[in-house]
């Protein structure tokens, strides 16, 4: 958002303030103030005008300017009512050199999960993809995914949901205490880079926020913020998500401790399907690079430890 417009908005939030007083304080013409106020109204900011001046009544809108207003993280926000995939759009922006942009949509018509799976993204969810250009090597990139999982789980917990993390990138709500869960959110990280340096990352986060579970794929065993805790103010939710993500990505050493605190997978019996084969055992930790450490017992009863860096993880019932 343009600096003058942001300053006007901040003054209106502390209002009422008159047009001439705003013009004087910001050293612009009264006509310019009027034009900014009209454009803010066009962006759905509710601005009342009374005898003592203008005042910001409420920020109920869910769009780029509304999410940027009051956001304590350095992202600009590009909003779409409907788009194919926010990750696709973010990749375009990344390839054109952008950084610290969050692409946000009310609905996606071609949302993607990992391995070309479909991601269902009806209106009412929080579908957002962040473009970043971190100073990382490709093997360190999974830390960004873990940071996004921590940020998502924390934002959901603030909204009253008992959100936990299932390795590596699912935010889930536990059911009972045997490791069962329903999926609240998923994360898809894509990147471009050379062997020793990441050029850009796109971290796509999809949260079933104000969504009916009946509108999600039945086989997905999904849940939503609406289902768990009632509807959330999505503007505030995305702001908290982006702020937490920014906090962890700028302090990567704090990611793993925070991840472990929220992990549902540690201590579970798991089966991980990876390209090179299946591993079954007890998940005991994550490594510094975010790989899951599994304690296995083979058919002869010999113990071993395997670190798995990528794959689909299933929680098994205790034996
Ligand atoms: C993921 O994949 O969990 C990553 C999802 C990332 C979605 C975000 S939304 C913003 C950005 N733009 C995009 O296009 N994508 C990202 P994966 O672990 O592969 O899980 C996919 C599986 O989850 C599917 O095969 C379904 O079974 C299930 N699923 C689909 N839609 C779901 C939903 N809304 N909630 C829960 N589960 C879902």
C-alpha cells in the first residue's frame, strides 16, 4: 500500500480527523486526501464521515489492502477472489524476481497438493502462497516448510483449535489419544535453485478455515476451523499466520524446538512410504534438517535407526 494511503488509514483508525487536518499533517492537497479515502472505500474499508471528520469504523474486508493494514510482517499481499492455484501465481511472481509477496485467494479452482495430488479449496478457506528468497542451501529448505507448519498450527491454536503437526507438513487435529487425526491444513513448498543456493521458495499453505467439512473430499478425513471452533476472522488469521511465519523464518534455530513441541508424530508408531521403500517403526525425533528419525525393528528383532527426509507418513495404531 502506498505510504500516504497507509498514513491516512492509520490516522482514520485513531479518528475522527478532518480532511483539511489530514492534508496539512501529510502535506498533500485536500483533493488528494479525498481521492485516497474514496479508494480506501472502494477497497471495502468502512470509513464514516461525521461533523468532526472521517473515522475508520471497521475492517471487515478480506482482501489485499485489508490484510496489509496492521500486518506486522514485511509482506505485500496480492488478493484474488478466485484463482487456479496461488502456488502457480506465486511461482510466476518469483520467476519475475519478486520477494516477500503473499498471494491470497478466497477460492482456488485448481489447488495442488504434493506429488500432483488435488487440493480442494472452496470459498471460505485460507489459501496463501508466500514468495521468499532466503539465503539457504537446498538441503536447508525443508526448515521453511517446518516453519510454515509451526506458524499454521500456532495461528489455528489462537483461533481455538487443538492443532498439532503430523510430519512433515500436515496440520491436524488429534482424535482420541492413539495418534488418529483429521487434517486441518497442508503445505506445499516449491523451489528453484542451484546445488549450493536456493534462488526462490514458494511456500503454499492451505487451511480449511470457514469451510463446511461436507464440501471437502470425504476420503480426506478433513476438518476445518469452523467445525472445531466456529468461524474465524480470516483477515486476522492470515495476519497471525504471516507474522508467525516471518518470526520463525528469521530465527531458524527456533523452528525445530517449536516444531517438536507441537508434533503429534513423535512417539507414534508410523509407516513412511518413500520412493526407495517403506519404513515402519517408532518415530523418535527430527534431525536438524527436518528428517524424521524412526527406530525400526526388523523381522529378526534387530534394532536400527533410519532418518527419512521425504515421504508420506501414516500413524499406526499402537501394537
Ligand atoms: C498437501 O498435500 O497437504 C499440500 C496442500 C497445499 C495446499 C496449498 S493451498 C495454497 C497453495 N496453492 C496450492 O495450489 N497449493 C497450496 P498432500 O500432503 O499431498 O495432501 C493432499 C491430499 O489431501 C489429497 O490427496 C486429499 O486426500 C487430501 N485433501 C485434499 N483437499 C483437502 C483439504 N481441503 N483438506 C484436507 N485434506 C485435503
